[in-house]
């Protein structure tokens, strides 16, 4: 059973979108531990260190999330182009 190129691209697009959504949701879960403003006394330095770790994880996840988002966008454009080409070929 052979698959058409548009079916293959659709499957790859679906996988990329699922990865993007998973990264986006995981980043949201990690970001829930982030505080907007911290008022710490001298003895609460460990809380500041914990917030720095959270921010480091968010920044790392943000990089991957952006890459997956751009990949999903590129795959969407490719998929739309393939669909438009197929429709135009049938009409002409």
C-alpha cells in the first residue's frame, strides 16, 4: 500500500504539531512555579536560587518551543502549497 506525498506530509505535520503542543503545555506547567516578583530577606536566598532554576528551564524550553512552532508553520505552508498545487492541477 503506497501513500501519496500529501499523506506523508500530513502525517509529519501532525507529529510536529503534537510535539509543539506538548512543549507548549509543559512550558506552561513549569511556568506556574515562576513568581512575577519576589521580596526576599537575606535568609531566603534558596528561594531566589529556585526561581533562577525555573527561569533557566523556561528559557531552554522556550528555545525548543520556538523551533517546533516554526517547523509546524513551515509544514503548514508546505502542506497548503501541495494542496493548492493539486487542486490547480485538477482544474487545468
